[in-house]
C-alpha cells in the first residue's frame, strides 16, 4: 500500500511540476505549483517527516503561494509570452534541456544501480522528522543559524516596507500637497 501511495504522490508531483512549466497563464501555473507542493507533502508523510509535511503545506502551499496568487492576479492573465525569445534560444534551448535530462538520468541510474543488492538506506533514528526532533535541532544544535536566518528575514521585511514607502512618497501630485490645503488645485 505504501508503494502505491508513493507512486501516486510521485506522479502527482511530477504532473504538477510539468503543469507549472507548460501552462501559459501565470495564475494557472501558480495553482499547479500548489498541487505539486501538496503531493510533495504527501511524500514527506510517507517518509515519516510529519513536521516537514506540515511546513510544506502551511508555509509553501499556504503563505508563499497566496502571495504568488495575488501577484498573478494583480498582473493579470497575460496571453502573450513574458519575453520575446530569439531564434538562437529556440534552437539551443531544447538541445540544452535534452543534454541536462540525459546527464540527470545517467546520475540517477548510476547511483540506483550501485544500490541494487543492498538493503537500501540505513534506518533512521526514531523520531526523525517529528516536531520534537526538528525543534531540538533548531533550538539546541543550530540555534545560531536559526536566529541568523530569522534576523535576515526581519531585515528583508523592514527593507521592503521602507522601499515601498519611498515609492509612495515620490509618486503622484498628492505627495506635494501644501499643508492647510484641501487638495491639489483647490484653495486652502
């Protein structure tokens, strides 16, 4: 039963990833990415990584994808391509993609063939991937890196707010309305 669930999740994840690349409408592409992330969370559940699966749903499929959906809705469904591809790109793009596919296939098959006849991956310690184990890693073993990442995210959020505020101040005639006046062009 686990194998069937894994192949169902793998086919769904690959299908969602292909839909992200192949769909022309950015809004549908973002929705396909949400489907891809949900199937990945299912695969994480099969690997007994409950915390990673929950974080995949809450953080990526929830918060980050909501931002992408708002951006795609704000930009609108663009029917024409986002960029004008040159003839060189149309020729060399598929060649490079085929070469990359062959290289990845050789790497995957090479490592898989060496694993034949072995017992596979060694058993992981009990509790691996649980919220308790992840919390212990973040707050004991990797506390400095965890706090540095949170500080970096805080600085990025403050910088985005400051830059957005500067853009609003410099746009439009309403930014230079004199004090005491009711609006542009009206006597105070």
